[in-house]
């Protein structure tokens, strides 16, 4: 066996061992304490042992040295916490290990062959969760919708059914069944669930308007968050705790009903209540038009920095990414700088609601779809390049059903067409996950 083949064999063995040891633990949404600590130790010693015996030991050692500090701290953090304090530890560790493995394989010019190459397999190898916003009515009504969703995605977000109005339409009367259907589907199909959303100024029940004085609203907010997060404790991996609380021009907080009644402290309160109801859940702030460095994302950056320094349990930020193609390329450096500054605070970042409208484009259909593909690919490539950008969610997946049609007029913003055929955008996303790197797709 030549050098290259021997190295490839070691890479393959390494991948198999890391996967076998680490993945079963990390795949659990509530981490299994000491077990993860033991796994971390095992993987760490495996890495060093493997470094010592590799054919290209010097190259490998160089790679590992670069990564050593981060790897050690990722595992130590988990171990020091006596296991996995929150899902954020699992996300950080898993993302790190997946990227490490991919980088090592790439550094050796090796390749990993995948026999199933749907988005969920490819994204998993890239260390990124890939999800879609789903509607339980469509899961029940259309087999093709359900089959495509579970085949392609390893995460889901309920598009509407966990919002305050739909899920608690009358005080204390809960309509859990539609959301339960999605959570059950996710459990059966090995998909992570991101809950959406606990506190938002839209899709509220009418009775909200009659909750005065402020103490009354405050107690309803407490009951809402505690009951909802408690109901899904251990089954919902992450929550968009507060949604779209910042003014469009970034000048301050949006004067919502919550802000006007409760003052700015309602945001910290919401995170604390969610954390108390499920201490493992990954807790996120989610907003739109804050994807790039601009006045709104500057404000959000300052806000989460303050929340962190006040000890508020916030773990990440969701950047929605509802974009309309207009002939301009994606400003990748600005997107990367924005994501990185949040990651540098110790947060994780996810692209939370991506769609790419093409209704404003001129030209023939092929060129419109090509531009859409490029935008998807460019955004995912940035996420892929930053350890800490852990998940991407599309706001739907088939052009047959998108909020954009009813809000802005007919469009084709998603990865699959009306007949559930993959569009060029789908292949752009897949290529970005592959990162034209060490993975080969064996499937047709
Ligand atoms: O369920 C009722 C139905 O019973 C009724 O007959 C029908 C009549 O219009 O309305 C149905 O509810 C609609 C619901 O979508 C489900 O289809 C609401 O009117 C409609 O307003 C609602 O729109 C949702 C919108 O949020 C509400 O603001 C969209 O589907 C959903 O995609 C959109 O998602 C938001 C994210 O939550 C936050 N970020 C922006 C994103 C896009 O606006």
C-alpha cells in the first residue's frame, strides 16, 4: 500500500472511530453528562495516538497542533461542566469535531465517499444542521411534501404553529396537537427541532391587548413561556426566544406591546424564563435585515453583549436571510465579519429563515435560477467557513408553499419547484456544504 493509500486508510479509520464514539452522544438533544466527558477524553487520546502513527506524521501533527488548543478547550469545557450544561456545548463540540475531521481529510488530499447525498447527509458531514420551516397540515395532507422534508433535512422549525396566537389562543387553553405532530415527526426521523417563537409582536392572540396593568402581561408572559418550553423540554433543541425586537433602522428597541408595557427588560426576562423551563435548550435571539454589518446588526451586537455581561442565558443569534435577488452579488466579507463578531462573543449563529426571491430579476428563467443558486451557495459557503455557524434553516422548501407569494406576489424563492424537483439552488446549497472539498457523492 502506497503512502497515499495508507493515509487514506487511516483517515477512514479515524473518521469511523470518531463517528462511532462521539455521534451517538452528541445526537441526543439532552446531553448525557459524564458520558460525553468520557467520550471527549477518548476522542482526544485517539487524535494524539493517530497523529503519532500516521504515514504523513509531520503534516498531520501540524494540522493537529493548529487545532489542538481549540479541541482541548472544547472538550475541557464540556468535561468541566460535568457533562453538557446546555445544548450549546454539544453544538460547539460537534461542529468543531466535524470541521476538524473535514479539514484533516482535505489536508491529506483524501476524500470521503457518501452513498446518500441528500442535503441532510452532506450537511451532517459539514457539521451543519440543515432545516426547513414546516406546516403540519401539509405533512398530513401531501405525502410528497412529507417525504421530501424528511429525506432532505435533519432539522425543522414549525413555521406558525408554535407562535403565541396559534398555540395558546385562549388564556391557559393550549393547542399543542399541531406542534406535537411536528415534534413527533422530528423524533421519529432524527431531526432537531427549533421552536419558533416565544415572544414576538406578531401573530399574538387578541386577549393580549386586554392584559393591563403591566403586571398582568408579565404574569401571562411567564405562564406562556414556562408552559410552552416546559411542554417540549428535552424534545425541542433550540428556541427563538425573542423575535424581531429591534427597530428596522437600528436606532433602538421596537416599540412593541411588550416593550411599551414592560420596558426593555422583557428581553432578558424571556431568556431567563426559557432557561428555567429547559436548562439544556439552546436559546436564540432572531431577527431580519441583520445579516450583514449595518446599523441594525450593530445594535443587536451591542444588545447581546449587554445581555451576556448581565449573565442572561442567551446562546446564539439567528439571522433570517429573507433576501431578494437584484443582480448584486452577496457581500460575503460583510456577512462573515458579522457572523464572526457574534461567534467571538462565545455565541453560536444560525441562518434561520432563508429564502431568495427572484421576482425582481429581468432575463430568462435559466439566468434567474442561476443567480438564485449563486446567492444560496455564497451564503452557505460563508456559514460553512466559520466554526460556530452551526445551522441553516430555509423558510419552506418547495415553491408551492411560501409566505412570499401571499405577501409580495408570485415568486419562486426556495430549493424545490412546485412539483418537488430540485432546482439549481438546491445544488448550490449542496456544493457549498461539500465545500468542493474532501467529499465525493456516489449517488446519481
Ligand atoms: O391559520 C389561519 C387560517 O385559519 C385562516 O383561515 C387564514 C386566513 O388568512 O389565516 C391563517 O393564518 C395565516 C398563517 O400564516 C398560516 O397560514 C396568517 O393569516 C398569516 O398571517 C400567517 O403568515 C405567517 C407570518 O409569519 C405571520 O406574520 C407566515 O405563514 C410565516 O411564514 C411568517 O413567518 C415569519 C416568521 O415567523 C418571522 N420572520 C419573518 C417570517 C416571514 O414573514
